C-alpha cells in the first residue's frame, strides 16, 4: 500500500517537473529571442557609429586633405591620416593620386571590414579639380567581440534568473497545488460511502470570498459524495422497506397457499384473500386489474349423462388448460362447482377478453374419453375491470359474474365484458 502511494506520489510529481521544464524552455526561447533583438540593435548602433565617423571625415576633413594633396604637403597629409587612424574602428587609410603617388596610415585588418572611398576635390577660385581618392577601411572585429561578450553576459545572467524563478515557481506550485492534488487523490482512493462520511478538507486557509479552483473541486467532491451517501442511505432504507413488504407478502402468500384438492387451483377463501390484498395494493399504488369468471356450460348434463368421474376430469382438464395459457402473474381460483375465476393484475378488460378467447378455444379442444364415447364441453366468460380506487374487489367480481350470466343468456360458449 505504501509503495503504491509512493509511486502515485512520484507520478503526480511529474506535473511539477514538466512545469519546471516548460518554464525553463520557454524562458530560454524568450531570452534567446530578446537577446538576438538586443544584439541586432547594438550591432546596428555600432555600424551607425562607424558611418558617423565616415560622415565626419567627409564633412570636416576632406577639404583640408585635398588642399594638402594639391600642394603635396607630405608631412601634413601623414599627420592627418595618423590622426584618423586613432579614431575607433578606423584601421587603415590610403590616399592615391593619378600618377600613383600616395600616402597611407595603419594596416588593412583581417576579417570583416567596412570600406568607403571619397573623392578629393580641390577648389580654386576659377575651378574644381579631382586631385585623388581617400580610401578608409574600418574593422568589425571589435564590434563582434563586444557583441559576443554581451551575449555571454546576457545569457549567463538570464539563465541564472530563469533557474531561480523556475525553482521558485516549482516549489510554489508544489505547496499551492501539487500536494493538495495528491491529498484529493488519496481521499478519493480511500473513499468508502459505506462508512461515515468525513468531508474533504485541505491543509490550507480557506477564503470563502476568494474561492479558487481547488476550493471548487473540494466542494464538488464533498457535495457529490454526500449526495451518493444520501442516495445509498435512501436505497438501503427502500430495500429494507421492500424486504419487509416482500416478507409480509410472503407470509400472506404462505397463508393463502390453500388450494382446491381437485384442480390444484386456489380455493374460494384463498382466492378472496388474495383479491383483498390486491385491492389494498390498488388503493395504495393506483394499480388496475381485471377479473375473468368462467363457468362450464351445461355441467350438470355432463355429470348426469357421463357420471361425476367424467365431470371431475372436465374440471381438472379445464384447470390444466388455464394454467398452461394464463400469465405467470395471473391468479387462478375455483370459486365452487364448475365456476372458476382469474385475476389479471395490470390488465385491462380488453386484454382479459383476448385471454378469454384463447381459453375458450383451448377448452373447445379438450376431449374426454368415456368408454367408446368422446366428450366435449364449452365454457362461458364474464369480464370486469377495476380501474378506480373506490371499486372493491368483491364488486369487481360481482360485475364479472353479471357479465357471465349475460354470456349464458346470449347463447353460452362466449365472453362478455361488464358494461356500467
């Protein structure tokens, strides 16, 4: 168990690790991107400075240099060139004239350079003359070295900042989120609604006004767990109540388990007791039922012509056919003599009429053997339905009995539904 919890804890800790890695990677990308922009700006600034120096040479010094070249003042030309070599990034200058005589200062630098040439124009009172060309070369090596140093400093300082901030966020996330998520996971794993319910509480200060996501999760878990607990208690109570009802019904059923010795059906008393129980359930649950009362046509003739043994066989055959056709929920009973009744719970009078027709056809196919003679018989059916609470079981039975007498008056071997 402890090992399982430990593995879950390690697995859950990966969220913080992934967060730490994501912060570092994202910060590094941002750092590299912003550093590149900064270095690009600095590089352009350095280039602008070199071009400013070129502009200064062009605006301030080209005219004096042109006069010195026109007059071949070697010392002045060299002095000027040497002075310009001392400027930042300027590494080499060279003055050339048409007859290839020239002056130079500095050395041509290796690597990346910027070069610019200027025409030396000497202005006299009457004309302007091209006396030569000034070639200026500036080195970019120092600029690159400066940029590399800046890049190293920027990356180093930012990486240190990134790790410090990432570690701070990692530990803050752990104490503010991860440990509470683990506590919620352990609470959920150990939750047993069969035991007394103790609400989930996190080891931190609650802020009812400033409720955050964890508070909402805890509230949702507690509410759902309490609802499940209440539902379980309700179901257990209902099961216990239903169990008591079933036990009571079983006790009643056992008391009603008195059958007619000839047919094996419920006798009159048992049938009426079950009907009273059904009446109580109908009153309580607004259920409906129908009753079929049937009577063998001219049963006295069967007994007179073929004997009571054949009459008893007719009764038993009728009961057997009824048991084979009716539903498992239907209740059969022998009310006396050749009169039978069927209670059909949750059935309408139309459904009872369909059942009566099936029974009538089955009864018409019954053949009793008496020596060399085959005996057949029919039955008449009366149907009544209870679909109102105020109608008692006995009243429904009387209504079905009235319908039965109507069927007998109208020719027998038929079924009639009681009409109010």
